[in-house]
C-alpha cells in the first residue's frame, strides 16, 4: 500500500497564485501622471525674465538642465527648476548672452533663486557692450533651502551691456560636485537706491546719495565718475575725479558752505583718496576770522586710503574747506588725477588724545594758551604744562595747564598783564576749560582800566567743563589785565589746591 505525504508548501503557492490573479482582475486602471514644464500653447515672452524653467525660458543657459524641483515650498512653488554643476575652475562662469544690449531702462535689479549645500560667493557681472564691466558679489548660504539673491544695478540704469556672467563659488577651485538648483532668473523693476536715504549734512559728498555740498575743481564741480578700483576699502559705484595742477602749489579742492558749518560734535574730517603719486596733502578749515591747517602725506598709492584730519581744536563754525594735493610742491603735471570719495565729518574717539602737529602753525594772539601749539603770553611759568588727567569728549588735548591755588586765601589769583589795552573789538568772549576735583566758582575780572568782573556758576567735579564770560560791554574800558580767581571768596581749601585748565582764549562774539 502506497502512502502519499501532503506537500503543504506546494498547496500554499497554488492558493497564492489564484488569489493574486483574482485581485489583479479587480484593480482599476489609473492614468499615468505626466508633468511638462509648460502646458500653455501661447505665452507672451517677457524679456526681463531670463528663465523660470517653465513657460519663460527665454535665453539659452549652457550646462543647465531642467529638472523637477527637489523642494516645492512656499519659498519656491515651481515644479521645474534648473540644475547646474559648477566647473572645477576658480573663476568659471555661467554666461547669459543677449547678443544685444540688455534693456536697463527700467529693470535693473538682477534676481536669482538658489538652493544648494555649497556656501560661497556668487559674483554677478554685467559685461560686453560699450559700457565698462560692472560686478557685484554676495555670499550664498549653503543651507540646502531656497533663497532669493538680489543684485541692485540701479546705478547702471541705461548703460550698455550684452552679457550676464554668474561666477558660482567664485575664487574657489572645485573638488567634487558643486551642485546648484536655480530658478526665476530675471531683471526686476528699477529701485531708486536713494529713495529712503535721510540727508546727513555731516557728509559733504559721497557722490551717490549724500551729495550735500559741491566739491569745486577750479570753480567747476568735481566730475562724478565710475569707481576705478572697487574694493573692500571702497565699494562705491561712483566717486569724484579731481584734476590738480601739480605745478601750482596753491590750487586746491574747495568746498564753500552756504552757512557756517558747526563741527563741534563731528570734528574729524575723513576723505578717501585713490592716488598714483605719493605727495603731501593739506586740509584747511576757514572761519570768518581764522583758519586751521593739518598736513599729512599720501604714502600708499594705487589703492583707496581713508585720510583723517582731527580738527577738534578748530573754530566751532567753518565757512570753507580747502584740500591741497601735492601741497607746496611744483614737481607735478598740470593735470594730475586724484580720485576722492566719502568726504565727511565724523565724531572723534573720546578715549584717544588729540595728536597735534605744531609745525607751520600760525600764531593766534586771541589764544592765550592751549598748552600745546599756541603758547603766546608765557603763562606756562605760572600754569605749567602737564599731561591731561582725563582724556574725554570734554577735552581730548594730550597736554593741559596745571594751576596751584592757595585755597586758604579767598582772593589769590592768576594775573595776566598785557601791558597794553586788550583788544575786545571782535573777540570779547573769554573761554576756557576746567577740570576740578571739587565744585568751585571762578571769578573773571578785567583790570587796568574801568574794572569789570563776572562770576561763573559752580563747576562740575572730576570732568572737563567749558566756562564762558561775556565781556562785550568792556570793549571801551581800556583794560590791560586779566585776573582769574579760583574758588573765589572761599577759604575752605588747602594751601596747594590743584586745578587743570585748557584752551584759555578770547572767542568771537
């Protein structure tokens, strides 16, 4: 008798076969989903759009493949985008060639969306045509998310260029694949770069949005030109071109102010200069009755350098600025070119002592002593020159005067005998700065004629403070002596009370 064993595996396969056949018979048929970049049959071409990789693909982009958007998000809802692999060269580029002038009459803002894992610079350059090439560089963040990068060429409105060149990861030799997804490459509407700029009169002229005062070149405005050397030191699109007669030691770049300019809070003149020659440079500020000059040397050539002139000790109100190139020399040509930019007055650093060069300083007898370059009456024997005990915005002088007073005597004083009548015709305001460890009053008195005295308010302590006395009523008094009583009328001090004084002078009414 034969015995047959059941083959359970075989039975299971047979059952599965019939089950699958049965289920497939019941499957419905679905259409294949097929996307194409653009289903529209008629599209009005917008030449301001280079490519959106869908319905506006208006220019050939070599090396760019149209692919499905790998990340459809609110930042980019396009179904199709471009895929671009950066080539190994440090300065290889993706070139969009218009074969004609790009219309920059109204659309001057270049935009591109990018998604990449590569961080680096993207340099966009307008080239070709009859205008000089221009470029802007911005950093691309490789966070693998879509971002829009904007390059504002508004300053180049109306120029003639025929190509847009894009340098991805500019300056870097590529190792491996540097993959970029790109989209919505276009020129957008012109934006006035100065539309939201607030006027700042401390900026004399930056040749762009702050052209508040005219810089004169032999009575003609300094020409505004393209920056010949756009760099980190000066990224301005436009600068000034000053032509100097290098054979004439007295001609200068000139700025005339319609009204006296107050620089008391912004005393540092800054000016960027691009020079091909190493020459002496002098800046001169003029007020109604005085002037202040500072000289430096142009030593670095072929690059933008910012020169600073600290006029903290100049008159508070100035009427004119003169800048002499190749100052005092006649060894240049009649048409030496200097490029200038960002001419402005800035605040001085309060914690840095004012550096003063006394060479060539013209004596001003209205200044009794500034304990530096103007020591005109020999008072330094009584009030010796010492280092400033507190360099601050109140007084940045490196050196000041130290006056020792007998605080036990109520009316011992400092006396300056002119030996002749003090001329108060135009300068009748006595001014000086005081630093005192205690709060005191200073009595100022004119003697040697019809005497007149004026008391100050009580001083602040441990800080520099300026005092002012109006002696305009003493113009005809015939006074010959100036007397200052420190801690006047008091006996509550010591026999050697120390007070610091600076910038003792007669100022204009």
